[in-house]
C-alpha cells in the first residue's frame, strides 16, 4: 500500500469514527481502537504490538478531538473547577500507570481485557443503567483515588473516561450538565499523559512500523483528527432523527460484537 492510499484510508476511518461517535453519543476511543486494530492488521503490523499501537494512537487523537468538546463546556460554564482540580493528580498518575500496565501485557491479554470492558458497557446500555444522583462529598484522598482508577482504565483502553467519570461525579452531587462538562475536561489530561506514556514505553520497539513514534501511528492520527470532528456533527444530526431506544440497542449490539471478537480472537 502506498502512503497516499494509507492516508486516504485513515481519513475514511476518521469519518466513520466521528459519525458513529456523534450518532451514539460516546467518545471516539471505543470506536477508534477496534477500527485501528483491524486497519493495522491489514497493513501487516506485528500482532504483538497492534493493540498497543491502536490504544496509544487513540489517546493521541482524543487530545485534539476532546479539546473542542472541553472548550465548549468551559465556555458554557459547565466545568466544575474544584472537582476537576481534585481529580487531576489522580488522573495523571493513573494515566501513567495505565500505560505502564499496558506495556507489560501481551497484545492478546490487552485485547481480551478491552473486549471484556466493552461487553460490560454493552450490558450497561441494554439494561439502561444510568448514574444515580447523590450528595456524596468525597475528600481529597477519595477524589485522587477515583481519578487514579479512571485514569488507569482509560489509558489502558485508549478512551476518554467519560463512562466512569460521569457516574462518579453524579454520585458526588453534580448535575448531569456539570458531570458531562467536567468529564470532558478530565479526558484531556488522561489522553495527553497517556499518549506520552505510550510513546515513551514504545520508543525504539523493533516491531514498530514506519511513521510511528513509540506506540503512536502518525498517519492514523492525522487522518482521524482531520475528519472525525466534522463528521461527528453529521452523526449528531442523524441521532436527532432516530428513536433513542433504537440508538441505544444498536450501539449496544455493536459493542457486544466488538467485545466478543476481541475476546474470542
């Protein structure tokens, strides 16, 4: 495959990931990671590092695509700054830990864990489980610990962490607007620190393909960033003309298929 054909392919993948992210209302990582694993496999990337390369690249794209969302929430005043600052140390340490854990896992094990995580999310969507509002007032230690858990799991699987941050902040007494806005802000340090960690731990790996720096594949990064954001708007428009329950069950089915594929293969 030529460099041009590969870039065109990544642009198409970014468009598909952005559309689906906007359509189903989720972060792109849950879509980008499986698609990149498939794409890297077609390009002959060594299977030992395919999953690591997909996760690291996904985190790098979230730094850019997530910034737009976080900025929008900041302008609307929906980011609860004290909670964000309380979570921040844990998020950063957790992201480093998640990257180090991934580096010590084989591609097969990391893929299996990703599949289990995706299946759990699919089950949550099918059952319609939503965050229960609360009035918990956690201290600094609890917030740092929560941030560490969210950061580690998010970096390990190449996602922004909203699936975990939103329920936690809701239990802390945040409105849904505050929970979503603060979660969007939390995704940036997770993605930035996580991506840097994946670059460092993958640096000099003899199995890396051309155009990769550590476990970040730059042609994939460029293609996804260029098309995912504008196509996400198309997905949002489609979401407004489709019944909510059909969207939920359709995405849950997609996640189940993806999760089973990772577990079984």
